């Protein structure tokens, strides 16, 4: 069990962070192919630097001759992402960046391990380990440090984009050190917020005056005290932001995407990967299972691990750890998991409805702790498995 009194820190980055911009483009490309063909196989990677965006990776379609027909859309998809995020800098502007598209056909040797044959189930797209986590410390059943780090940046993006605070730029990072007493989050010892600003004359104190009301708005009442240390743009000016200031790459913010370091993470990132890739779909399934276990009252905290082998449909192992908070033995929960959900790649996609263009929205502010949406977005955040789990144990 975790000791009761401690301080834990997590960080988040905004949609305009160079790596998040790349995640956004990769997932937008994925959504474009899934819109045309729900069973499309996509592994899209994006690199961004001054005045340039490079997109590469593999695409598998039922008719590979159609790939050329779709390729002309990639340039505009990238520009639309950059425009929506808000980059109109001299050296990184949505209308003037050079977009290079290097997407190509998926390897036939990879495809053969995934494709379903008449006499067997579809296999996993790769080997790997995936983790899901849930905890009662927030309403969303997420760790407080990462959940509120996301909330700060999401709120600042809202006031930037709606014109309330036009001085803010797209690139930003947040970090919260949360104080735990008796295992519960009760306050914040320090706040770190670095945000790009468009007016070069603004100082750190000016930026704090802009952002502080919105930070206080999203944090629980009483968590900020006179003892809370504030570090707002601690290095000074932050005018040059985004890929012009620091190159970006898909998949470099996997802890930001998940649980802020409060739980283990598997070996693979999510963005740009279609749901046959268990790096993504099984991580979603693991979160779904862990969240339903906690929502059912079986535990206050839960980690679920799944493991897979390429070309093999069923998980090699199912592991559950409730950290001593379980009302039911962990081994019994593992058996219940296996009985209430088909954890083959196709079973996960079917259960959670993952063959849809629902991924661009996941690229910033976390893949977990979000509200399920009517069109199937964030379906892995539903708690509709509670009754089944209770019956199974």
C-alpha cells in the first residue's frame, strides 16, 4: 500500500505543445482514413519543426489502389490542425508551413499477423503490455495531479481561443504538486505554469495576473493556500513557442496521455494508431475495466494489466492489483474480467465501438478522465460494466 502522507507531482502540456501538435495531426490523419474505411490500418507519425511538418507511416486499406485517392487530403488535414490550435507565427503559420507526406502501404508481413482468417480470430497487431488505472480521489476516478493539470490548460485554451485572453499563445505546460493526507488529496504545495504569450513586453507577474483566476476556477476550493508556491513563466519571456521553438514528435507525451506517472504505462504510445494496435485499444480496455472495478465499489484504487503477442488473439495474461483496498480478492477480479469482456482485439473494438473517427479529440488533455460522448468518443470511460462485474464475483 502507498504510504498515507506524501506529495505527488504530475504535468500536462497544451494542444499547442510541439509534441501534442504532432499527436493531433497523426490522429486527424487516422480519423480521415477511418471515416472512409472503418477497418483501415493506420500507423501515422508526425514530426514538426520550424516551417515544416513531416507525416510518415503505414496505411492498409481493403483496396490499396485507393490509397492514392486519399493522399491529397493529408496536406489540408495538417494545416487545419495547425490553424485550429492557433499557430500564425512568422516561422510556423498554418498557411505557409511546408507539409511533406511520406505515408505508404502497410507491410504485408505485419498485416498477415492481424488479418482474420476464416478459421481463426484476428490476432493482435503487436506484442506488448498495457495498463489501466482508476482511483476514487476525483469524480472522474483519475489521479488528482494529472486531472487538474489538464483542467488548467484546457481552461486557458478556452479563454485564449474565444478571445477573452488573446495575449496567451498556444504553447503551454502545467505542473501540480498535490499534498496527500491519509491517502486523500487535500492541497497543492506548488503550481508551475509556463505559457507562451504574444506580447513580448509582458513579464512573469503580468502572466500570473492573467492566468491565476482561471487556475483558481478549476481547482478544488481550499487547495490553494498562502503556503502554495507559484512558478509562472519562471524563466522569463516565452514568446517563441511551438515547433519553431522546439521540435515536436508523435508519441512523446505518453505519461501526460495517461495517469501522470501515478500508474504504470505500457511500452507504446497511442496517437496515430488504429484500434487493431493493442498499444491503443487494450490500454483503453484496461482503463475501462479498472474504472468499472472502482465504480462498482470493489476497490478504491485499481491497476489492470493486459499482455499480448503479435498474431495471437487472446491476452496472454490478465493482472489486477487493488493495492490492499479491494473488497474482493484480486484473483477473483481477474477471473471476473475474463468473463465479462471479450479481450481479443476484435472483441475490444466491438465492445467499445472503436472503429470510428473519434481519435483527434483525444490528442490533448488526456485520453482518460473524459466524459463519454454520444458519437462513441471516450467510450472507454463508461461505467456500464459495473453490474456484470458484481455478478461475476
